[in-house]
C-alpha cells in the first residue's frame, strides 16, 4: 500500500457563483503546480428555513418564510508538490 499524500478541501458559501469561482481558482493553481485534482464535487445544499409572523398583533395564520441555502463543494488534491503547498 502506498502512502501518498492528499489534501481535502471543503468549501462552503451562501453564493454559489462565488463558490464555483473560488473552486476553479484553487483547481487552476493546483494544476499549474503539477498536482492532480479531483473535483470540484458538489455536496448536498443545506437549507435552513425560518418562519416568522407577518404582523405584530393578530392574525396568527399569516406567516412568512425565509431560507438560507449553504452550498458546498469538495476538492481533493492528490499528490501535492511543495510548490502546490506554497501556492495555496
């Protein structure tokens, strides 16, 4: 069994465009320095929902829902070189 090194990076963000941009930037840097890259692999999006009353006094049945979506990506950098570690 070989003892190869691996770097696993989990990225989380509320904005999926910014998350994808950061992931491609990391992949480009790792590939430029000679490392093998697996990913970015999309992980399940966590959705947090919050329900609040619309009015301050009456009408309990009138509610409003808000949600926050946390997008996640997984990057594996296989066989990183010393230049890869310095660049990241």
